[in-house]
C-alpha cells in the first residue's frame, strides 16, 4: 500500500510541476492552432468523402 501511495505522490508532484511551468497560449497562438485543427478536420472529411464515393462504385 505504501508503494502505491508513493507512486501517487510522485505522479501528483510531477503533474504540479508541469502545471506550474505551462502557460496559457496567446490569442495569436490560439488562432493559429484553431486554423490548423480546422484544416485537419476538413482534410479528414474530404478523404472520408472520397473513400465513401469510391466505395459506392464497387
């Protein structure tokens, strides 16, 4: 049981360190990430559409 508590304490300490180091993205960074994500969603949708279109012929 002590071993498990030790692992949990290490995990929470590591998580706390990461949260302290991380920072919120700026508006410019957020906009850039949103554009990249939107482009990725569109690309995946187009690929899916063409796969379904091709599969409907066979």
